[in-house]
């Protein structure tokens, strides 16, 4: 028997509770993992609250990430005792996820725990940090260099934003961090932000198709009106790595930033990222992410805290990263 946060749906309403399950109830898969830690992402908040119809069927164990130790495997690539990490692949949505002390998944979905990281640190990174790393890598591949100028990070005090600020600062970029919470200024500067941009400066719809050039690049967690506004300010041949839609999924803009300044939008998907890209991103994270700053942006909670955490993250009240110790 093992503990899990189990969701059920009754008359269209989703509710969850801490439950004891038997290993025989786990879904089909090649590898069984003793989960040690999971984490909290915006998507987890949506699943926990039954928003967006992300879950195919109930009962369901949410949690889009987990890290732990293989206990059994019929996949020759994985053996009992291996330390592994999982992010994405619709786990926690279509397939039972990491808010449990055991999980069973396909071996294709796992990556080895990178040397230098503990399972707890891997979940402090989680999907949010992994996505931030993919965004930074995409901007680098596009050609962005520290000498090009300021790089903007929207939603900077959230999970993706916090890691993006830290990674960009560590790589030598001048980072401008957007936040609607003035009390987070010292936190963001400790992560490496040089400039704090009040959310209100980018919250209004653009009044003209092109504004004065300012940003060499951007990691955008917000989408919607803010993305439309900042696109008018991106420098010639600059790029925006689009990773989120906290501000909406509709983009009302013109083609002029793309035609007259050669601006690019780089779409970042971490869910179905191929294996080689995953391995490269995790190796970069283990090498480049300052673990002291990772620890400083992380708090640890238990399975019993999930209902309150779901409300908080959906209201934008969670700062940095939240690790879920499923054994607590």
C-alpha cells in the first residue's frame, strides 16, 4: 500500500483526497518508481481544481513531475536502484502522475538523474526549470549573446521566471524582470535581475505597431496583451521564447515586428520534448544552475498541502519553486 492524492469526479465536480492505494491499481507501464519528490506547476493547479478538462478519466493521480528510485523494470535501459526523473509526456494529465509514493510509466519517458543533483533538487527544477532551460537554449541557438543588450523575463517571480532569471544572469546576460508584486524586487535581484520592470508598464495593449527598441530577447510566461506589447519593443533580429499563457492565449498584434525588424517568436514545448533535447537540457541545468539560488527559491510541502497550494498558484501567490515531499 502507498499514499496518493487521488482525484474523483462527481456530477462534473472534481475533488481530491489523500488516499491509500495498492500497487496493483497503478496503470500499465514498463517501469515502477518509488517516488520521493514531485513539484507544483500552474498546470498542476488546474488539474487539482478540475479546470480545463486536462484529465481524460477519473479516478486520477495528478502531478506532472516526479523523481525517485526504480523499484522494478521490464525495460532493459532501467534497473532497480536507478535514480530517475520524469517531466511531461502528459503524465499527471492522461496518465497517473507524481502525487503518490509510487508511479508506473513507460521507460521512454524517464531520464537519468543528472550527476550533481539530488532527487529533491531535480524537483526544485521540475517542469518549470526544465522549460526555462529550453527557452534559454532556444534563444542561444537563435544567436542571442550577452553583448546584444537587456533580456526581459515576464512573470519573473513564478517558477519558470525565477529559474530563467537565474540561468540568464549566470550566463552573463543583463536581465530585466517583470513583476506585479513590488515586494518581490529584492528576491528577483538576489536571483540576478538587474532591472525590475513593473507589470503595469507592459499591461496595456500597444497603441502603435512598433515602439522604441529595447529588448534583445525575452522569455515570456504571460502571453496575451503583454506579449503583444513587448513584441513592439524587441530589437532588430531579436527573439521571444514563448512559454506560457498566464495572461491569456489570444495574441492581438500586427506582422510589422516580424517584417520590419525580423523579430522571431520561438515556441517552447516541454511536454513532448525529444529525448536528446531532454538530456542536453538536464545536463545544462546540473552544470549551470547555481544550486544555492535554487535552494533559496524553493520551499517544501507535503501531499496534504496540495489543495491550498492549488488555489495559491492559480491566484499568482506562489513564488519560485515548491517541492512536494510525497513521503512526508
